[in-house]
């Protein structure tokens, strides 16, 4: 099994030591319904803290919300890394990640909304629409997570991540960086559209991983981990859609 999501890899649902599924007890195994319910709970937590930082945003003093965004962004990243390496902690760290990531999302969404009124609702609806459409396509068999499909999405995701890291490094050392990543030129819009497509296709891989884990009888805590991995992809998709919409609107 492959996934472009760094939270989900080929050992996600397996005991690393033995290479065997950890639990077969039906009362202690991962289920699709349990994962869906926990995903919804994590999204509610993220929305709650996002609403808090959103309410703190003041267009006349935008810097006031920055400390909360930094706490959420850095804290969420640290908790995500911990969760990836300590999957058994997911029942605790997954909600922590959702709360922290919500702080960041609320702040950055408020910045975009102040510049482009109405953009946040558009991004939210598009994200939910993409999630629903791809879930329907996956369940109907219209899109299949074949090995070649997985390999292509993983390779594209890795390429995007590498590009972002190189651009960040160039900026840290005083270079101009790759302008098309942030600019609203045709190339910049095309790049953002491509990233949105890859982020969306990662949802298919996440669905496949979660379904495979449930079928294999993964331990119950993996419901939290599967929900965490799906939320990570949804956050990435939302931010990329927000960026794409901003580029489009800045050209009007």
C-alpha cells in the first residue's frame, strides 16, 4: 500500500516488528464507521479553534492574531510528526493536532477573507465538494487505487514537497525564489491548479488505506490515526484551493 500522505505509509496498519496485523479481536478492530465518526469529530475541533482565531482578527491590527497562528502552525506540525512516529498516541495527539491546526487555519483564512471577501466560504465548499465527489467516485469504482495510480500520485506529491522546500530554502538565504509558486501569472495559476489536483487525488489514496486497514483488522486506535491522516490531506487541499482562488481573484 502506498500514499502520498506522509502520515500514511506502507507500515501504517501493520506491526512494524512482525509485519502482521496487531489485533483480530472484533471488539478492538478498526472500522470504517468509527474512522468516519472520528474524522468528523476532528473537523469539528478544527472549526471551533479556527472560529476563535477568526474572531480575533482585526484588519486594522492584523498582527494581533499572529501569535495564535504561530502556536497553531508550529505546534500542529510538531504534534503531527509525533503522531506519525507514535501511532498508539493518536487518540490523544489527533485531537491536539486538530485544535492546533484550527488556530492556524482560522488566522490565515481571516487574512485571505480581508483581502478577498467571500473567498473562504468558496474554498470550504469546494473542499467539501471535492471530498464528496472523490469519495463517491472511489466507492463506485470509477477511480481505482491501482499500484500505478498510487505510484504516480506519490511521485507527484514528493515532487511538490521538494519544490516547496527548495523555494523556502532559497528565500531563507536571500534569493528571490520561484515566483510562479506565489504569483498570479498564468503559470502560477496552472501550478496551483496542478497542486490542487494532486492534493485531491491523495484523498483517494487515503480512502484506500483506511478501507484496507479496516478490512485487515487493524487495532482500534488506528481509527484515530486514519482520521488524522485524512484531516492532514483535507487541510492541505483547503489551503491549496484558497491559494488558487486568491490567484484567480487577484487577476480580476
